[in-house]
């Protein structure tokens, strides 16, 4: 069951696995995912008749998806290029630079 849930999530929400994976530019994939999220917000707003909440829903989806993208990008950078984060913190001797 767990793998079904993960595979289902990836098929829709992960642009590395869904059909958007053929688009080479990550920013473009992210923008397309944002537009799709806004579209679904509007569709659900129309279906449920909650027009008063459409602005809040769009902002919330934008923030949520943006935070997910930033988190995934940070994790991927840490995994692939850990030296990128090597300049933060204390100097080699343990003291501040």
C-alpha cells in the first residue's frame, strides 16, 4: 500500500517522474506545476461554490508548492553537491572567520 501511495504521488506531483520530466528546465517544470495547481484550485472552487476563498486558496497553493520545491532542491543539492554548503558556519580551526 505504501508503494502505491508513493508511486501515485510521484506520477502526479513529482516532475522528475510525471510527463513533465521531458522538459529540461526545472524552472519551467515548476511554473507548469504552479499553473496546474491554480487551475485545480479554480476547478474545486467552482465545484464547491466557495468563491470567497479563491484568493486564499491560490496563495496557499503557491506557498505550499513553492516550499516543497525549495525543500526538494535543497535536499538534492546537499545530496549531489554537498560542498556547496561547505562555506557556512565556523572556519576550519573552529573559530569564526
